[in-house]
């Protein structure tokens, strides 16, 4: 019988991380998920191959001790907004240095990392994208001798518990009338989380992926406006989109970034100035349109369900709505 293999999943308590933890555990990996508030992520404990630990992964000594006896490390730690100035650098650059050092000190030979589509140290349109790019460059520069690295650059990711579709659906459900939308024409190629985590899990033992950076996109390209219209149609909401011009989009960002929850910031605005689509087209199959229609059919009436079954040959059953 094969020895069980250990894998340290950094950022495993987040949206993508939780899906990845279950996928890896189902494939036989013993997955350790260190996080700050384990009591919030107890759903991970239902799988016998997942170990949830309380740890401060930003402490280099603690990180090294977590890396002991692991065969591979995957890093998903990332933030979309800074709470304090310098958070992007700490989270996306300094932390990568610490991860590479810890892997080298513990003799780990395999490190995978999730970056973001459009990440570019020199010309990223936002601090988020530049810091993601710098971290990824660092990983590929220092992770050459001994350590085999692979990184993934997904467009926006959707699926159960995502912060994108769910957040907009939540806001739009409270709305009646015209919804003012910033950056309505920005293009995105949404990726299903199940497709992304399967790609990551497949790459661990794939020598052909060593040293490579993969862009990851879904099969469709939408504008932000089209995605919101899809949500509105799916949920049958009494809302219409009112696209904002550049000036009003910036004003909305300035106002919202100063409110609790930071729904939209100037840095988010800058990220959306670059289309979030793969130059060579999508590499993942699951369609956002089909996923949303599937969810609506499952929670809607019989006529919706019959239409959905007639229109689509489904080889992937959508998850129950969260
Ligand atoms: N979701 C998307 O659409 C998308 C698209 C492109 C790229 N990405 C990238 O994919 C990665 C995962 O995204 P996600 O959507 O799963 O994000 P998420 O749900 O916000 O999860 C982020 C993870 O990072 C951890 N983390 C953040 N700051 C930390 C800190 N200072 N110390 C310790 N842990 C920290 C969080 O831990 P806690 O649970 O303790 O907070 C959580 O486990 C990120 O790097 C993101 O940039 C995501």
C-alpha cells in the first residue's frame, strides 16, 4: 500500500482553499490547514484526511515547524483590500519569501501557488495586481534549485460560498429600481472553483507543470454588467443596471472605500481597468450561465427545472445554493 502523503495548505480556510482541501483529501492526501480562527472552519473537520490547526503562519518559526514532514505546500493566502498600508506587500510578497525559505529549510520539493490573472510586477493596473506579480516572480526566481514551483492565474472564481456572485446577489436582492454599476464594461472570464481546484490537484505530480505559470479562465467572456444581468434574471429581481462613466465609477470607489466593509475601493477600480480574460481563451469547461440556471432550476419551480433539463446535458450537478 502507498504511504499517505502530507500536504500543507496555506490559505486553506478561504473560499478556494476549502474546496481544494476536500479535493486533495478525497485523492488521499493528508491535508493540514493552519489558520487564525479554526472554530470558523469546522466544516473541514468532517473529512478524516483534513487536519485543522490554529497557527500564526506569518511567524517564520511557526511556518517552518508546520512545514516539517510535508511533501508539498500550496499557498492561497491573499487579500483583495488592504486594512493597513503595506498589507498587500506583507501578504503577497514578504509571505512568499517566508514560504520559500521554510520549504527550503525543511527539504520540501514541491510548491504550488495561486496568483491572479493580470498579475504583473511592472505594469499591473493596481497595487493588488503588482504585488501579486512581484510575489509570483519571486517564487519562480527563488524556487528553482531543488524546489519545483507552479503558479496559477485565475480570472474571477465562482462556486458555492464565493465572494463574487454571492455578494452581488446579496446586494441586488435588497435593491429595487436602478443599480449604479462602476466599471460595467470590464470583461471577465469566470472560472468554476471545481475546475480550478482539479487543475491544481492534477498539477502536483505533473512534472510538465514544474516552473510554469498557468492562466485559468472559464469558457465564456462577460462584461461585469452582463454578469449582474444574469444574476438579476436568475433571481427574477426588480432591478435594472445603470452603468456609471469613469468619473462616477471613481467617485463611487472613493465613497465606498471609506465605508465599513469596503465594498469597492480605488484599487479594485484600478484592477478592473484591465480586462480579466485569457489571451488564448478559456481552459475550463463549466459555464457560469449554466451554473446559475442550474441553481435557479433546483430551487425554483418544476417548469424551470424541466426547461433546464431539456436545454442542457449536465455532466456536472450544481451544488445546492449556499
Ligand atoms: N476568489 C477569486 O475570485 C480569486 C480570483 C483570482 C485570484 N484569487 C486568489 O486566490 C487566493 C485564494 O482566494 P480566495 O477567494 O479563496 O480568498 P479568501 O476566501 O479571502 O481566502 C484567503 C485565505 O488567506 C488567508 N489569509 C489572508 N490574509 C492572511 C493573513 N494576514 N494571515 C494569515 N492568513 C491570511 C485567509 O485566512 P483566514 O481564514 O484566517 O482569514 C484565507 O484562508 C488568493 O490569493 C486570491 O488572491 C482569487
